């Protein structure tokens, strides 16, 4: 799972152009959305959805599932490890 977390950090930084961040500066348990976390927004969420589909063959079924999966990078990695098709 550590490998998936590392991959996700790099891919999210690239996809969202978070140039001021490094993979090491992101804690896997930091919330992705909201002021206390990375401060991502709904457009960022769409970018992450595209990233998951393109890189791991994952399609989220509904918004409620997405909200749970997108809590933090660790929760995304857990979901990827259980549902990936690529």
C-alpha cells in the first residue's frame, strides 16, 4: 500500500499542478478538502477521478462513495488496492 500512496502523491501533484508541494510534504492522512487539509475543490476532485480511471481503471459509482474514498490519500490508496483493474 505504501507504493500506491507514493504513486498517488506524485500523480496528484502533477495532475493538479501543485508545484509548491512535494510528495514528502503531504501526509497520507491529511484531509484533501476543506481549510484544515490540502484545500482542494470540486474541480480538483474531477481531476482525481480522471486520474484514477486512467491509471487504475477505477470508476466511482456515485457521489456518496466518492466522498468516502476522497477523505485523504490513504483512503484513496486503500480503495485503489481493493478495486483496481489496471
